[in-house]
C-alpha cells in the first residue's frame, strides 16, 4: 500500500495504481476521455491533468502511478481552468446535435460540459464539417463530426481483437476515424467500440433511435448465448429488452462481450409463448396442468415410477434443475432423470466465445445430472417411458427428425418452453416459462463460476419460472416443497451441496463465486 495526500487528505491506496484509479479508490473522480482500464494508456485527451507537488508542470493522471508520499491536487483553480480549456477545444468543431444523438444521457462530453465546461463559444470561424454517416461494418455507424479522437476504438482493435481495422487518418482538424483501406469493422467483438466511445461518434445500428437511455431501466444479468456467461447489464423498458451491454467482471469477461451475445437479447422479445397449449390448441394453464397431473398419476399407477422420464436443461437455471431433480427423486421416485442437451456446438475462440452454446452445462454437471444423449435415447426407445417431461430443452428442434420421430413414440409428452417451436406444437401439453431476465436464478459458466441473474421484469401471460411450474406439479402430486422464491430453494440447495454450504442467492457476489473444481461433479 502507498500513502498519498489527495486534495489535502491522506489516503492509503494499493500499489501499482495510476492516479485515476487511486483517486477513484479514495472516492474522488478525475475526469477523462481516452483512458480505459482495459486498454493501453494513450494520454491524448489531457482531461485528466492534475498538479503534483515537486513535478514540473501539470501531469496526466492516467499515466502517472502512485508513489508513497506523493502529494496530488485535483481541484485547484489551475486544474479547473485546464479542464475548461480541454472542453473548449473539443467543442470547437463538435456539432452539438445532442437532441438527435443516441449517446445523449450517457455522454461524457455532455456530463463534463455541465461540470467543467466553457459555457460561452468564443470561436469566430465556421465549424469543420466531416462525414455524418460512415458505415463501418455490420453493427457500427460512425459520425466523424462527433468524434473527439480519444483513440479508444483504435486501441481496442489493435490490442484486444488484434484485427486493426480502425485508424486515425488526416492531420490537424481534418483528423478522423476511418477503416483501414479495403477493410470493414467486422470482427466478432466489433460492438464493443460503441460501448467504449465516450461520445456519440460510434453508434449501434441495432439500437439507433430506438429509445432514449433515460427511459431505460438497467438490471444486472448474464448473457446466455454460450457457456462463457459474460456479465451484462440488461437495458429494458415496459417488459421489453432493448440491449445488452457488457458489465465488468475480471474473472469472466473483463470489460467485453461478443457480437453474437450482444444481439442474443432479441430472443427475449421474439416468438415468445405466453399461454399453454394442449395438443397444439391454446388452453387455460389450469386445464393444461390438470392434464399433465392426470397422465403422470395414471402412468405411475399402471406402470410404476420409471414410466415417467424427466429431462432437465443446460438452458435452465441451477434452481430449476435442482427442483426438477427433487421432483424425480422425492415425489415420483423415478430413476429416469436426464440432462441431455442437444444444442449443437458452434464456433469458439481463445478469448470469450465458447463452442458450447448453453449457459449452464456445468450447472447440470454440478447437480449430478446424467447428460448422455444416448442414455436418453435408449430409455425412450425401450418403450418403457409413458410420460416425458422436458424443461426448457428443445430436444426436437435441436435434435432434428430422428429425435422428433423418437418422441412421437412416447404416449404423452410435456414441454416447458419460452418459445413457439415445432415441438411446442407437437407436444401433448406445452407450458410457458419465463426467460432468464424474467426471474431470479443462477448459472454456472464454463470455468465453474456461479453467477446470479436478477429479475428485470415480469413475464407476460401465464409464463412463470420453470421451478415454479415444477413446484406446482410436486404440490399437486402430494409433496409441497414450500418454495415461494429462490432464496428458499437456496436453503435446501446449500444444505445438499458442500460447495454451497453457508451460501444464499442474494449473497452471491455480483461478479460471481468460483466453485471448487473438485466439487464440479455433484451429488
């Protein structure tokens, strides 16, 4: 630890921090544009200038690191004057088109103008005009007039993706961001440059002009597009998700997320199932549940408990899979509990994108599910399964015609799903369930990090979390688990699994909890 004097106050800060980080640690904000903790330091914006005792002139705090005994001043009249000067230069040729800018409401140029700005325009010359709409690639649009040349986007493409599509071309007030000749911004992480841009120069084609950000609510969650489980913020309004933005998590995704995950939010809004189906026709949820319960009771009475097979899912939360496991073991007493997920592997890389396109396969492993697809196929093909209940697991859609034909041999199939799919129409009973942003729950990502998702808004129609549906089935079959919320599930789950002893749902850190590798084979 180093002891420094910051604005007349002695504070202890960890060694190795730059002054921006040290000041933040001490509760003091030093304004900055070009600095970002996930990128190489550039020091070009000069907004972070501070006074340091003994130094020759003002110093940039992004590239000045703490030393024991250092005396730093961030609030002197001279520092304030320098910040106003930087703001004046940045606004000299800026179009000031905030009313039509997507960044309005989350723009550093706006914020710093209000806090430090030179409020009178002293310029007597016309503003330099540049290209207002530059199509950089599939996801990103550039407004060169708004750009303050902080170089964040250029450094991202150089040091993070190492694809080098973006450059600063031209000189003086004609300098501008462009793609390298013959290239477009089309790497798998290109959307991150929009998050990095401190102003409204780089905007998302997907999000442009859809919402004003001050109308949006933000909820902490994770991306369920692959097994990496990147931490995200879900921006939503009135039961509709409008975008994902990466949330810093050093052990999972740092500051970034891939483009496929960024756009995966669309599945939360599109093609959703909000009502129950019985033989393909809409029916009240109560009638659908009664049909399931009657068939389960009849099958168990005539053929025994193993006539009922349950299938968990690597797409469902840890809590839902735990409750389904209890239904199998304690209520139905069936040995036919499976976790086979037929989601095909996709492309992966050595950064964030995993080939496994499920968010909770490690969670099934932790709970001790049998994940062999061949075991499930053999059980169904044997003809002993009279009722099959699949939870958030589209075995027909992902398994193809072979599996569709196989499940047609089962007298009664039940499918809990978020979406209208061929199996939703084919199953005897289809029950609507909530998506991960419509419930509280948790997932275990590829490296064994347990992460929680928070509820952003209620699901529409009759859709509820799948653990609630399973609990309702258990109650109707004579066993009340007593679950009204996930915290009650966690009371039982933390007692059942040593790696979770003493934990609670709300006690899971926002950046997740690393499960011991030795505990990844559950009970």
